[in-house]
C-alpha cells in the first residue's frame, strides 16, 4: 500500500460553530468545505493545511459515532485519515496483513470521496481511515 499523505485529522468538538470561530481567530483561516453527512451523523468542516485538512466534527446527536465518542472521551482527536489511490486495494492489503477492519468495503465520504475505517484496536488505539478521491 500506498499511504500517500495525511488527508485529514478529525477532531470531535462539542460546539461546531464555536470551534470554527476559534480556528478562524487562532489561525486566520477560513473553512474550505462544509458538509453534513447524515448517514454518519456528523456535520464536518475542513480547513486546508498544505495538501491536508483539519476536520472539525460536530455530532448530529448523542446516538451517533461522534456523539458517543464525545460522551465517552470528550473533545479531541477522533481519527486520522490517510490518502490512498484505491480504497478497495488498501482494504485487500490490510485484510491480507490480518488487520481488523470496521468497513469491509469502501463507502461514500464527504467531498465525493470513498472512505473506509480500520479498527482502532489494530492501530494502537487510533481510529484510522483510508480516503480515495472520487467514487
Ligand atoms: Co474522516
């Protein structure tokens, strides 16, 4: 495989609007993208950092992955996403390496990407995502 770059670092926040404002004020940067991903229960905002992004994640409710993360662990780094050329090939390589996966197949992410998640138990406690541009 083929980890090309860090695509984004996802940060779970309690109050997305307040967090956006703090990032604006602290770094003098504007959001590059904003999207609600209903099936994942998140509102997300991306700030560009070089060719990567910082992704602020607000939950759409307590019974969502980010909502449960916030209740359990509070605000902080939620996942790290690596850019790959081909999510299905990345999943096949991970499977061959015996790595525990959350997603057996790629699924739609924001910005028209295809994404899949690797189980944190296989990644020293860090939720890892692989991201491919396009579907
Ligand atoms: Co992500």
